[in-house]
C-alpha cells in the first residue's frame, strides 16, 4: 500500500539510516532498501544519497518528504475518525419522516438502536413527503421516510413496505362490517381527507378519477389526529394506511375496511437516500436496522389480516428503485 511506502520513507529520512529504520519498523534491512528503490524507480530520480554513515535526502527526496508527511497526516486523520466510529461509539443520524411513522416505528427503532449504540444521536423532523424528499435531495437529511413518492434521479429507494390505503371508520359505521368496499361506496358519506398535493390525497384523487367518481371532502387537514377524531364522532370515513391507524384499530374504536379499487393498493412507504452521497456510518447501520424493525412492526400491524389486504413484505430495491416507475414525474408528494 502507498501509505506503507510513505511511512517507510519518512522513518528512513528521520533516522538518516536504513539500518536504524529497519530496526524500528521490525522488518529486514534488505526489504526496506527494496521499497526505497521501488519509489526511486517510480519517480525516476534518487531520493536518498547513500554514504558510509547512512543516507541523506536529495532535493527530490526533500520534496517527496513534505508531501509524504502531509499524506500521512491525512491518512491518520481518516483512520482516527474511522476508529472513533468503530462499534458506532459516536455519530448523528438525521431523519425526515412522514407523521404516520411517529406513533410506533420511529420511537421503537430509535430506542432499540440507541440501546445497542448509546453514543449515537438522532435528529428527526416530521414533515410531508414532498419536504421529506427535498430534505434528502438537498443534503439536510441522511434518510427520508416518505409515502408514495415519485421516482427521482437524485434519490434512491433502499427499501419499501407496501402500505395500501384502507377506509377507516367508526366500529358502528354501516359499512364497517363489509369485507371490502369501493371508493364509490365511500363517496356518499362525510369524508375527512388529507390536504391537496399530499401523497395519499393524490393517490385518492387519481383512483377516484379512474373510477369515474368525485369525492368532495367535508374536512381537509394536514392533521392525522383530527381526521381520526372526525370519523369517531360521526359516520365519516378517512383513508389511511393500516400502520398509521394501528392504535385505534387495536382498541376497537375504529375499523379498517380494504378498498376494492386497485390504485389505492399500490401505495408504499419508502426509505430514501441521496443516490450520489455516501451515508455516514451510523446512518448506514441504522438504515439496515430500520428495515428489520419495519418488517417486524408490519407483521404485528397486519396480524390476522388476509395477505391480499396486507400486501407483501419489505423489498430491498437499492439498485433498481430509480428504474421502477412509481408514478409520473409530474405528480407532487407529501
């Protein structure tokens, strides 16, 4: 390795003697001489003057020594930083995520990861998917967690979980007992919807257009909790992923009815990174950890649900994500 040759050269220059340098380095004097000869052959000039009492740097050798010392310091700095991160003793992971993952996945994953690596710190910002992708694109976040994101050349999906939208309503709603319903069935009831230009709203609007129906929401809001409370107090319906409504579904206050329309079953929550940036070691390790946590939580959230409604398991798509069209590049996201 070049760093080894630089080190050998520097030790010889410091001692002014190949013999003394060989003793310090614990290698054979002949092997050390061959290393220096190889450097001189590569540069085409002598780096040392040989004499009876040892060696002395030539003018070319003095130039080479200055650069060798600079490079050795840089290598040592890199080595020190890597050593500090070994075992993930320190580091900061910056995440931008949609709100749906706040109740369960993020607290659980961060807590377990910090329990394993106490020196790691997290900076988590909750936002809509459009802002999630912008933060990753602009380098303000290491990892983005977004719902139904479009493909972008600068961004790469590391893994995704299929998260179909379901119709969420109170347990005593007249539609609650049906095995499946259509968007047309929902259209006659009060609807609480996400805001326009959000990922889930775009998906609903596209599916409604494909079905030839129009839904006029009684309530539009960027608050997940407000939508949940809205359907609790009347015969309203909102559209959520099962994972985001998990607590209310487990408590029995709300029920989730699968939607028959094909398009709403194409949604996913994606873990996204910048395709041209190397993740910090801590973020890279957390991303691998997060995929496993997502799979485990997904199994819990969909326990007892038919596989056709639950969707598939997580798929690693690091290399192919950019080539897989998820929706047209003109769509906006949340």
